[in-house]
């Protein structure tokens, strides 16, 4: 298929999707704003990249014509637009078809709460698409309820490559608590740090030296979190490890004993960080919010804990620490089995491709590309006349 993929090119989820589609032999054209330009080294060599002329917020309005021309030139059999607010608005204004609008989380949880006008805009974008896809069932329900969207929504999770995200082959020393997450307020990392501090101080002094906290990621809260670690007296035990490349995430998770994700609001609409950790065989402690309710089985593959609660983080860590290595491993294996059953990337790509084919069959019509002006003029004038090579009679 010829797939126009309209999404922020620097997103790891975008890169994961377009690479998976290209590996299946599909022609993929990643179209995005210039300020969303992907790292070329991260893309499969067969993925084409088209940068729209204008960047920033105005680009979602002014690039409508450019998007339409890119889709026509590529003769896309399907246009998959990701994120219902910005790129969704660009899709609606460009009037390209056939379109699938994929919702991600904050575009239907956070942004529409800003104002009734913003909510109305997102609703119009949803209804302008030929189909809507969601990364989770619970977010699909949010779209139905909050926007009164009455059409079917296909669930297409952000799956993981279970051949890369797998349990560690060798044991590491000590008891390591950790997570890989953007350092932003909504992810509740101060509660992780303070809860870890309570947990650490509850242990005998000789055991405290074997326990550590590693947080991977970057974001606006980095300085504040670093200060909090110092204030809590955790400098020797807790560490902000900085951002790591996506291909290094499995190795980082394999050095942990438990992953803690104390997100505090429902814009955590799927919980891909939990899925990655579970695929590596880790028990997961997560905030009791929409996305994690769907991915984490409470009491089986980890625990859902009250949000904004230091003590809840501490008690959950104590529970994991008290488990025997065999029981901890068994919980991790149950999590991995759940990922392989529901969130394996290859099966998720199959689901997305089935949706592409269904919508393309219904709405795709081959496009006639516009000829350049010079070619049009030649046609109008009849084009160059063929030279008569027949010999003249004498």
C-alpha cells in the first residue's frame, strides 16, 4: 500500500510505526511540520519524508494546501493522521481522503478541557475523518462519551517488539527500582522519589546499601527532581540517568527489579512504558489512572496504587521487596505473557493494516496528478508535430 503517515516525526511512536510498515514492504511517506523533522538515522531507508513548508502552531492551518498536494502527488491509498488536535486540524482543512485519525491521549484528555471552543474543534476533526483509531479501549470510550462520537473506533495499541524487550539473561546485583519516563509533572515522579525515600529508610541499614533508584528521561522537571533527591538525602541512592535512545531502553529495564510509574492524571491513556517493562519481565507499580488500568492487571502483573501518595509507593515497594525471587519472577512472566497476547507490535501492525485496507477499499479513488504548466501548454497547442520521413515523389 501507499501510506501517507501524517505525524510528528521525532516521536519514538511515529518512528516505530513507519519503520514497521516499511519493513512489511509498504510505501510510506512520513509527512510532518519542519519542526517535527525526524532523525534520518532512526528511519528505515525506504521511508520517504516530506516536510511541510510552515512550522509551529500556524503550520496546522497554513499547510493545508501543501498537505493536499503531497497526498495527491504520492497518490496515497490511505492517510493516517496522528493526534486529533494539531494534525487533526490540518487534515480537516486539507480535505484529504481516505483518512484515519489516530488519537493518542492528551489530544482528547487534556487539550479539549482548555475551552469549549477547543473541544468543538477536536470534535469536528474526529467527524471529518473516515475512521478513528485509539491506542486503548478506555480512550476509545472517552472519545465516544466526551465528544459524542457515535461511529466505531478501532483499538490499535502502541505495541512493543517482544524480541527486543525481553527478560534479562543475567542477574544483576542489588535491588533496583526504576522507570523510563519523561520528566514532566503529570507523571508524578516526585511521589516516586519521596516514596522510595520512605521505603529505603524502612530497611535495615546494611540492606539500604543494596537498594537504588534509577530514573531515565528528560523534561521540564529535571532540575526540580534533582533538588528533591538532595533534599530527601538520597544522593547516594537515587539517580537521574538522563535521556537514552529508544534502542537502549530494553537494556536499562533489564537492570531493574521493579518499574514504578506513579502518573497522576488520565492523559496516561495507554501506558506504553508499563508494557515495555512488562515485556522485560518486570513487576509494575503504577498510578491508578485510565491507561494503566488497561495494561496492568492489579495483583497479577503488578499493582495499581492511589495517585499522589508517597506512602502508597513505599508500601508497594515493600511488597515487591518482600517477595521471593521466584515469586517476583513469576509475576514478571505473567506480565510478559500478557504483553505477548495483547501488545505484540507485529500483531498490532496487522490490526492497523486491516483497518487501512478496509477504509481504502471504501473511500480510495486513484488521483489524477496535475500536469506541469509547460506540459499543459504543449497539449493545448497540439504538441510538437512529427517529422514526415516519407520520401517525396519526383
